[in-house]
C-alpha cells in the first residue's frame, strides 16, 4: 500500500524514539535506570561508557531512519535489536524496567509500528532490502 504522508509521519516518530532514548536518556544520563540495567545484565562497573556507546548508536539509528537509506534493512535491524534487547531485559532485569515485565508489550507495539511503516505504508514498492 502507498501511504506516503502516513509513512513520513511515522518515520519521524520512530526516529524520535531512537533519538530521545539515545541522546536524552543515555548520553545525557537523564534516565539513570538504563545504566543500572546494563550494569545488572553485563555485571560490569563500566556501564556508563557502555550506555554512552549504546546512546550514540541509537542517535545514529535515528539519523539512518531519517535519511531513508535502505529502509527495509533498517526496519529489520530495528526489529531484531528491540526484540533482543527486550527479551534480555525481561529475563535479566525486569524489576528495573519502567513497566516491569509489561515492557515487552510496548516493545512489541513499537516493533509492529516499525514493521507496518516500512513494509506496508512505505511509498516505495520495491521488494529489495
């Protein structure tokens, strides 16, 4: 289906999610819970540098989303990252998550939005990843 306006709006929303979580929450350390999650999962004292690295990569993901380069590949990578991260957090640190084990529900909703936006609402009808 072609829905270029809807696709563009949702693309900006998805990029903002990555940008806010990367820059505001992690790099600027405005949500210290993220560092605590990394410290618990990886059992390390170096969680700050790891969380800054993750934050920078999330900002890069936001930029990649906004430039719309290889959107389907980008969507697949987003889905794999979000699913993997949330399964690990669900198992190893549910008590540190914003909505405890219900966080996985919000992750699945986000995954659904990414999938629909890139495989159903995308104005490009190419099947090439």
